[in-house]
C-alpha cells in the first residue's frame, strides 16, 4: 500500500503553499489543482443552507452584522479573502455587497443562460448541467407550478425537447432526477450541453493509478505511480456516519445520481449529484456537492464530498472508462482504480 502523503510531504513534492488548511497553490505543471477558493471562485454565490447567513463588516464571525441572507438568495462575489475562521478548517470569506460572508455555505455559481437549443434529441439523450444559479423544473412545459429547484452544476440526461404554447423551448430530464421514467421539464436556456469531449478519459490505460483519501487531513490525492497528479479538499462522513477506512476499488461510476436517504431530520433528497464514483457496494462514493462549500471537515453520510469540478476530474481519470452514453459503468473484477482510505 502506498505510503501516506501528508501536507508537509505534498508541499515538498509540489512546492505548494497552503491556503486555509486544505487548499493548494503553485503546484507543478503535472499536477492538476482543484479549484482554489482563495482565488475568485465565481462571480456569484447562492446561499446553500436553510440557516440564514450573516454578512459582516469584516471577514470575522464577531464583526458587526450588516444583514442576513436566506436560502437561494444569489449575491455578487467581488473577492475571496482569508479572514478569521469560524471553525479551524475554513478561513475563506467572500466580499459581497455591504461586507463579507463566510464561504462555507455559499455555493459559487454563474448565471450563463444558453442560447443554443438542441431541438432534436437522439436516443438515449445527452448529458447537461445547470448553468444558472438554479433551474425551475416543472411537470409540463410552461406550467406555472414549480416542481422543484435544480441547482448550479447538477447533472441530468436530457431525453426530449418540447416547445410550449408561446414558443419557448423546454428540455425533459431523466437520469439524475427520474432514473426509471421520463421526468420534469426545465427551460432549455438553463442547461449547458456536456459534450463527449468534456467527459473524455484522462490518462487512460495507466495501470498504476491510485486514489488516496485521508480522513485526518480531509484530502483526496490521485497518484500515477509515485507521482501525485491531483489533490482536493474533501468533506468525509460525519462521526456517526463515518466513511469506512481500508482498501477498496472503484466498482462503478455514473455521470449523475439522485441521492436519497436518511430519516427524520437527517432525511435528504439530492437530485443531479455530479459524477459519483462508487467504491463500496453500500453506496459510498466520491461525488460533487452543491449543498455546502466547506471542504476540510466532516460533512456527509459516509460519502466523499468534493466540488463539482473535482468530481468531474476524478470521474474522467478513474477506471473504468465510461462511454459517453452510459449511465452506470461497472468495473470488471479487480480492474477499477484502487481507493485507499486512511
């Protein structure tokens, strides 16, 4: 089993500078860095939690209160700065109108409506991601009733295109929200087509790949041989739903998944979870996250939370290689990329 690489060792290998306890900069050219929130992460941010988030005069939890932002409010992000951390693992704050808001529950988003419409969808459809802060899904095109909101960066298979009575175009969705039957419709401008090239495999055919997940460090590192080629901060399982430790392999992966589970106050229903890469038959996966933006501490029901961008990179890099049209790509026995959780 590969020797653990901690922060100090990674700094020596990569010449990186640590940001907020979990983020890496100035990596060598062969290392593909995950998005660094200390740089401007996006032009906008969406409040991703039901708890209202404070805007303060300074990037510090005890600074004077300017105002409160509620779930799904969209705010401008002018800068990402290091301030006083409300908890030890995340000192990143976003500058917005009137002051600063902590980054932990602000999803970086863009508002990039699409003009191009795919009017004729060939079977089995194509993959697409939400490209606006949230898309409003409806059970019929043009309906005044919103079935649910689908959030920026979530992924779905588009299976049909329909025009409403006023000539507006709507995409009908399936996988990611309704795996067994056609699902709701969203305005076509709210989804961006994911082309086959966007999911092309990275470093295919290498037999020496390894994913190492450190619970103590809350990092995920991808190796080719002894060389780290990618690293990102994670949110692993909470103490009572801990991510299992041990040696695993990727057993299957998907471009998207609607994840449901839990009971009572712990119940969750998360459509469009981006690029899950599963390494246990109980459903533990590395996957994209849109319900928080707080990597470096435990957050999940056992899975490995990463950014949507990082999830796509791991999906493309890890074996087995998935054809573009496949929803579930299983690995043959002992062929999936090894995953070591320490």
